[in-house]
């Protein structure tokens, strides 16, 4: 695991993620290793190069494991939850994304 860079954008993302409710995440795909789950998120999101080796981060006060993007920004749209069957990928629902975005914008404006 890596430490997330302390940028205003990353701080706002972490703060905004704390407002997202657990029911505002959905996902069914499970991988047997965290590396496979990170690779799947990396390829799904499309903002990183195909050569990028994804890095995981845990955030204080937020459930799950998140990916740090190639540009050192937090990939907030997907998270990984460790289960007894492996590493399940979950994505924000529309309602979750709206809750995130509202708080994120307020954090950046303050």
C-alpha cells in the first residue's frame, strides 16, 4: 500500500467519499488477488496507460481499498472490498456519485 499525495484535490476526494453511503456502492466481480482487482479497475477506468502498474491505498474513515492513478490522483469511482471469496470490485451508483460530487465541489470551493 502507498500513501496518497496530500493535494487539495485528493483531500477533497477523501472528504467527499466519507459522505457516500454503503448502499451507494454496487459490484459483483470478485478476483482472487488484489493485483488482479487493481488491474481490472485500471483497464476499466481508462485514465491510465496500459503500462501503469496500479497502486492500492487505504483511506482513514473510508471503507475499502482504492487505486492511485498514474498521475498520483485518487481513483474514487471504484473500490475493492476484501471478502472471504477474494477481492470484490464495487463502483459508485449514480446516487453515490452525486453525493460525492456535491461534497467534492464544496470542499474545493472552501
